[in-house]
C-alpha cells in the first residue's frame, strides 16, 4: 500500500478512555506551572537554532497530539516527536500549554518559538514559516448516533460547533472558506475553546454536529463508539506541519531534516504504533 494514500478508515481504533482535559487560559511551564512571560523577544532571534531551546506551544486539550495523561504529565504524538527532535539537536525543550487563540501573540513575543500540535498548514502559509508537512489529515463532521444526519444535506438547519481558530473553522467560515455554501445551510456555526467540551455538548444534545480534524474524530469515536457517527465525506483534506515565526527558516529546516532522519531510523513508525489506539496511523506519515 502506498504510504501517501490517505486511508480515512485506518484511523478508527480500539476503545480507550478519554481524559476530560480543560483548555488553558494562560500559557504555563510544563514542569513548574509558572506563567509564560509575554515579554518582547530578543531581536537576535528566538528560534531554537538561535537559543538552543525549543519552546513548543500546544493545546493541552488536543489528544492524541498533545494532552495531559492520567498522571498529570503532558504527552501526545506531537510532543514526543518534538522531544526527540530537541534531543537529537542538543536543544533544551519546554512544553508550553497555551490558549490556542493566543498562539500568534505568544509566537510573536518569543514566549514560544514553535506551534507543534496537529497544526494544519493549508491557508496559513503566509502567517508562519513551516517545516515540510509530515502528516496527512482531513476535516470531518461528527454527529450524535441516532440523529438521522447521514450526509451534508442533513446538516441543514442544524447547530454545528468547532474549535476557535481551527482548520475546520477556516474551511467552513474562514476568509477563503472552501465550504461556505455548506455552512450557510446551518442554523448556526459556533466556536469553543477545546474539542473535548465540544463533544460533551454534542453528546448532551446542545449542538447537532462537531466539525473537527479526522484524528480528533477517531479519538472520540474510539472512546465512545456508540455515541457518535462520522459522516463519510470529508470537508477537506490537508497536511500537518510544524509552525514557526515567519523568517525562522533555519529552525524549520533543521526540524524537517531531523524528522526525516527519525523516520528513516524507524522511530516514527514505532511512535505511530504506540498511538495507534488513539487514531494515529503510519500510513498517513508523508515526510520522506
């Protein structure tokens, strides 16, 4: 099978327990919970190549890419990739859970120097310097089981919710919305701080559907296979990449080459297997 083939069904996995993870209003140090400073960045450069520290901004309510585990530690597929990249380049690493809506301000200030958390690059190419894409993804619609919604036509007059400033929001209502006509049929398109809360609202009946990343859908469906249904047709197909401040080409290139070496040595495939029950599939790794 071609590893570049986008296998939507391969992301559905065995059931697992989903931790109820609250979104963070303030960025904090992952080790000591000290608030991250928003002080202006050093003009000499804030990238990991310049400072020797990779400061990873991530949404702590975004399993399986970044979240807090049952022991209270930050973990996830992307965070483990970031830690390995830092180790191989003799960089220190800081994991900074952030309010996702504040990522641009934190990146511009130097409080973080990369966004590494299932970050879609399409539509954002002018806003960040990106690594080469490393993972295939899609935006999908998830409904409540038994809702009777079977396709996009069934969403007419329904309340749909997604995460603020997410790829799904950009596809449905962004400046260059690809599915604007579809969104116009909704009764409402709401945003919320994190997807865990969005799915709680879906389960309770407060909304009729959630628009989200395929991997998020797979994670939630694996946890509660009888509660949710994913529509077959995706809203869009896209790629994940690591986002850096515009102009930080040196760090972006170093991260890309390190990820490529990690894949060649088998590290990536092993990590995908570790997170397979959370919706990660090595078939969707696209960096060669």
